């Protein structure tokens, strides 16, 4: 079953185009994560926060990424990370045109 994972954390920047330039190598690395379907990068400059919404092919891939990415964020000094995880109802999501594959 597909798993949706949401990371939110305090972040001082950069944001926007500067964030894109700074984190393009990280985005390319995340894209190679086994079981990752897609990631949406999130940012809230006014609240000094960032994060991401990830869709994984299954619970095992989500578990592996949560462990790896949590350790990565901790090694970068990021604290107060909030992680939410949900199973995806694929049938209802298809009715509302959710993209549930890498294609």
C-alpha cells in the first residue's frame, strides 16, 4: 500500500530560487531513494519553516527513508522535526486525480 510521509521542521533558509540552487544535489539524491514515487518540497519563509511531502510505494520504503532522513536532518542540526505518515486510499485518490505513480 502506498504511504504518504510529511516532514516539517524549522528552517532559516535559503528559500525560493536560492533554495533550489542550494539543494538541487540533495533533490537528485532523494530522487534515487528506493521506493520513492515523488516528493513535493515545501517552504514557509514567513514562518522560517520547510519540509516535504513524499509518496512511497510501500511501508518498508517509507520506514527506510524516515530513518535515513531523520538521521540526515539531525546531523545537520535540524531539531523539532514533525513527521506525519498516512496510508493512501488509492481508489478514492484516483477519483480525485491524484498522481500515484512515477510515470
